[in-house]
């Protein structure tokens, strides 16, 4: 599937290194990782990767599993993190890909978002509804944000909407919509009113993922 051949890990860049004495360690950045990935057997993946004690020690606090609306073997995974850099590094260095797919399937596509308005800290127990995740490229984040704050729903009907800035890219934003009906939310996103509002706010490109809720939990 298009996009699954690329493995993108966008990480916040730390301060420059010079000859000055080391200062205090930088504060951990809170964020959420979004991954779209084909998975051979979701139960095998959960046994191999979702190890609460280990993931908690690597900066993970909560997770969500969503089945892609178009491909039942593709999943959207969300990981809330108290330390985004550490969590991204762990996914890159761990056996995550092996746990997901085995031989012959595509590599994961990953977006690391710095929290602006994050998903709920404690995910709901219900698995009804789904998640729609939209990545936008914008000409100017400040101008886009003013439009978002002034009329941030733009006709989208959801339970909640969550905002992130893509780590390492000041002109990329991620909106995650928790919705009782992801198909209806996708129709809203494709409406002329929404498209016009987005164009006026400076959006130049978008990519959309959508899935049905399967499981959510904390570490």
C-alpha cells in the first residue's frame, strides 16, 4: 500500500553541542506517536510488543489499536508518551517491525507529534467508533493556528479533536479526531466547506488515516 514502504521517524532536535560545560538535562517532550502498519496477526503483535513494564520504562504511557477502514490487515497504532524522543528511539531500535509483520510486508509509516492538545490521558474502555488522523502541511503555522482557534471544527462532527505539531517540522500539524462514525467524519473532511476553510488557512497538502477502535489501554 502506498506510503508503507517508507519509515519516517521525525524527532525533536536537541540543542547544539559546543565547548561549554554541560547544562541541566533537557526536559522530556510529551507527545503521541501515530503508526500505520500492516500486521500479520494482531494477537501475536500484542504478545511480542505490548509489554507494559518495558514500554513504561521507555516513555510510553498509553496505547490505542485501530483497524484501518480500507484494509483489514492494516492497523493504526497510537502511543501516548511522557518522553517522545525516548519512545521514538525505542521503536526504531527495537524488534517492532518483526513483531508486526514478519517477511514480505511493508515497513511502518510513523508520525511523532508534540502535544498541543493531546488525546485523553486515560483512554475510554469502549471500543465503539474510531479514529481519523490527518496530517497537514501548512504555509505558516501561526496563521493556520489562528484560524483553527477561531473556528477549529470547520463543520467536523466528532467526540473530540486533538492537535499536535510534527516533531522536527514546524510547518506540519496533525489533527486526530475521535469519532463515533469515522466514515461520516471522512465525508465531512471532503466537504467543500471544509476544503475551502483549509485552503484559506494555508493548508498545502494533507494525508488521512482512518480506523475503527479495537483496543485501548495504559502502561
